[in-house]
């Protein structure tokens, strides 16, 4: 069974608890040279499992009483010009915000799971949303948690290497240039992110890669830390880090716990409303 190629800049549905039931929207965002499906799917999962752990996560949350919708955002993110075309991160993040506004309900919580460049785009999108009107302006407040996987918060030295070597053969894209170590825009974005995280009490966690990719550490432990929440080094390289093979893996278990934590206040409020209704319907006998 083949999966048809999506249109660019689309939130693609992976799992749904049902119309009008979701408490949280879980959004997967791939990274540089990534794909809405292949980035997350481990090569050893069964052939009939076309998606992998994003679908497992949605099903288990639903079974645990956390109704949710799971999506994967697809966008062009080629690392070099001959592999495709990319927009500057600012423009791409604006399209991402527009897609969230047009596609998702306006009263659900948002939880992002991001690999590599995807984490930077989520941060940029949340920064843009501060000045948004209507539902767009509500996106930072609706965001309750972010799980970063190998995101170069401080820039990646590999981007510098690519920009030194690739021009001999071809032109690198704006996206790779934006990833250069010590890029001032990344420093500005990081400052804005930390301010927003405190303001909205976001639940944040990150995983760093513990192995080299092709002899190079794409994103080192220092750059992988947003300095909000904890950072844990996993025994994977940059490309295998987001590919979860089963629900026992540490990344899957962390994502599951984080989403259950952000959904818990909603569940408690619902239980309180149910209890109050039951008391009104069946008041205790007079003493």
C-alpha cells in the first residue's frame, strides 16, 4: 500500500478520537530533509504499519481517557538547492500558524513533538503568534507542552560545514544558512522562547543524540538544550532519534506522560462537573 504525496505546508491527520471529542492536538513536526511520515517510522516496524509511533501514541492516549487528534505537519525542508526549495524560516512559520488556525479547533490544547529544524520552526511560529489576532493570538496560551528531539537551539556546527563545502558544487538554501552556529536570529528566538515558556508555563523536555551521524555530531548536547525543562541524551544518532521502534522506548514514554500531565487538569475539571451534576440530581436526604 502506497501513501500519496501530500501538498506542501499541510497538517496531515494521523489519528482522531472523534469529532468534537479531542482535548489535545498532538502535532509532529519533522526536521531538515525530513518527511511527515518517514521521519517517525522505524524501518523495523511491520510493513502494514505506514505511520509508526504517532498513530500508536494517539490510540494509547484515547484508551487512557485522553481524547486527542494527532497530526503531522509536512513542509519542504531540503538542505541543499538541488534537493528542492525552502523558504526562510520566518515565512515557513507563518504558513504553519495559518494552517493551525484554518485546520484545528480553537478550543483544544496544543502539544508539539519536533525533530531538528522542526523545533526551531515551532519556536518561530509561537513567536509570531504573540502578535496574531483572534485565534492566532491564542496559540501560545493553548500550547501546553513541547518535546524537542535533536533541535539545534544554539545552531549546529554541521550547517557551517555544509555552507563551506557545498558551494563548490551547488548553492545551499536559506534554511541551512539559518542554522549556522552563533546565528543572531537563533539567539533572539531563544530569548523569546524562554520568556514565553515562563509566561505560559509550558511543559518542555528535550532529547539529545548520543551518537555521531556519518562521523559527525549533527547537534551536540549543548545545542540540543533549550534551557527550559530537562535534557536527556539518548543512545541514537540524529536520524534515528525520532524513529521509535516500540512503546517501551524512552521518547515514547516521555511523550505519553507529558500529554497525560497537560490533560489532567481538564479531566479533573470534568470529573468535578460530573460530581456537581450528580449532587444536584440526587441531593442527600435531609438530616
